[in-house]
C-alpha cells in the first residue's frame, strides 16, 4: 500500500473489536470502574499513532518530530538562535535530550552551535539557511496532513487542547496566570 506521500506503508492490522474498550470491560469486572484507565490507555495509543504519522512525514527530511520541534522553535526566535538551556526549557525536555537533538541537527547541517557570548559556560544553537528550507518544507507537509488530526475539525482540536490543559497546569508545565 502507498501513502498519499508516495511512501510504501504496510496496512495496519485492524482488530474486529476495540481492545481498549475490551480492556476497560475486563478491568471493571476485576477491579471495578476506573474511567481514567481507559482514558490514559486511549491517550497513550493516540500518542503512538500520531507520533508514527508525523515521524513518517518528517523522516524524508532527516528529521524526527523532536528535531522538527527544535527547528521550529529556532525559527520563532528573533535572531534564529537560542541558548541550549532555553531550548530545553521551551521544549520541556532534559538537557541531555536537547544536546542529542541539536547535535543531530548540526550533523545534518540544519543547525550550527557556538559559544554563548553572554554565558561563558553556555552554547547557542542557530538555524542555518538549509535548516530554514527544511523546516518550511516539512511544515507544509505536516499542515497538509493536519498533523495527523484530520479526523477532527478545528473546533474539536480546540476542545482537545482545552481538555488537556488542566493536566498540563497540574504538572506545572507553566504558570497559568
């Protein structure tokens, strides 16, 4: 089977029943109703599906979604560069993950690194012209496939965002004020 992007993809196995609904039924029989179990299992499965879909779109550009996010973040900065610590803070990932991500982008020629003149111990990552071209092309492709959320309209996407916001607030992702 060929995707609409011309890549060969295997047809996903389709079960004759919803395995998460079945697990919920069995869970209720054994331990009683716990709606949060079915909800988290659905969220985790949705994460797997979406990550596979967006990674397949950005892979031809030598990217993963994590690397794509880092490039986008750099394009959002005024100068096209940010301290590595700021990248980790904004992407909400561990410093080791930022280093790994940025180092791979450097190897691909999409990002350059240099010492931060304002912080003797810090490093600045800056997007290259090639990085700008790649992020623009990948963004067009991701927007075309609606970031994997084509099953939802704009209002439903806004509802999903709003529904997940309290979870992010409770995790102290940001100050709500």
